[in-house]
C-alpha cells in the first residue's frame, strides 16, 4: 500500500484537470475511479484514513479538557442556500393531557427542511457529482468512486453512497487561520486563498506542511462567520480556497476539510466557466468530505491550532449530508 501512495498524487493531479464533460470512460475505469487505495467498492473515502492508531494519537492532543463548539445553532432565520428550508415546531393539542398520578407532561419537535444541507452541514459522497461522456457516447452523472446516478438513485434516499457509510470522525484537527495571517478580521469577498497563504499561516502558527499527516481534518478560518447573523452578506460572494489549494489538500491525504463559510471555496470562481470546482475535486474525485458553516472565534482567540476533533455524521440512510455538533477538544 505504501508503494501506491505516489499514484494517489498522480491520479489526483490528473483528476483536477478533468473538465465537466470529459473524454470517453467506462464504469470500471474512469479519470478518478476506482479509488487507487480503497478500491471500486469504497464508499467511506477519507474517513478510511482514521484508523485506531490515528484515533489513539489524536487523543494524546487533549491536555486541558477544554471543549470548543465549532458548529452554529440551528434556528429559524439562519442563512440558507437557494431554496433550502428549515423549520422546527412543537406540535400539540390545545389542551395538553397529563398522564398518571404524577401528572406527566411531554413535548416533541417536528423538524422539516433540507436537514443534511442546512446550518453546520457535512457534505457526503452523494452530494456532488460530475456529468461526463462515457465510451459509448452517452453522458452519465457520476459521483464518488464512479457510482452513477442510475446506480444510486432511489425514492427514499441514495441506494449506494449515502451518508451512513462515513465512519465516525475522531482525528487530529488542524486550524489554518488565513484571516489572522493576512492580519484582517474578515477576508474580503471573492478573495482566493493561495498556497502561499496556507504555508504562511502554518508558519505563523509554528507549523509547516511537513507536520500534517494522513487522516488530519484541515480547517480554514476566513473570519466569515462574523457575517452569520446577516444572511445577505453571509451567503453572497465569499472568500475561499481555489484549485491550487485543493490539489495541496489531496496530496496531504486529509480525511476532511471545513471552513467558517457556506461554501469553503472562493465564490464565484475566478474562472467564470467553472461552478464549484473545488467541491468536485475534493468530494467527487477524492472522497475528502467537507463541513461548512463552522466558526472558530474561540480557537483563534486561544491560539489553538491543533486539537482533537470529533464529529459523527448522523446515519440517515441514503442522505447526501448530515447535521451535527462538531467539537474541538484541547
């Protein structure tokens, strides 16, 4: 397996150059599938890097026991993308019955909306795909590890690459404070984070890219969470990484990435012909999962750049993503 690592870099760089509708492929062999390490049947992607040894090493990062909440509160009025919705109600009769001699009462909630893709959300293998041209001349919609829309579609969720396949994420988190490196509270809209920025931010934090290890979760702080209470500012144009940094992430063999913005990548892309290409490179082509709408103010304040990161996607069978409560432990 170690001998195959160089193939990952070569395969990934090639995948970065694949256009939306590419040259002929087959279901068994394509520009980014089958996965060169985990094979054609893999559905877990980068979470495979989180081995028992990785978990044990990550636990050693805890020295004070301080817990940092990295997720936003799910609530009415939070920023939502496109036509996504979120609503929570407490249903009940006008006159609520009480039960037993102890007069027991109870409540429950009804939540409706795009639950896996609102608020602090985790993008899984079925979220982003690419339309490509196959060897027989037909066009197919293809997702992580070459799974086609015909294979995964189902009336009650995706049949093959639902979020339930992602393993619990208990690993080392690395915060890369881009806004701090640029000496600003918030990066300007449409700013593309360069690889020089990433390396500069790591150096400012007393780290280098050589310190990163397979299975790490890499988080990018843009300062954008300061706009969370203003949906019009938060969800419009936004700073983020581009394809240069995406290539670097793949080479680092990250298990996942995350950011304090709604989309991780610079939006709109500087190349007006591309639509969210970083999502395709990371999720579709390499199985590196993405968590959006985080916040890092407390970590930045305490200058905590390495930590135990814990997040377990909710196992909604067939879902494209998951809500949840990501935490960092120092």
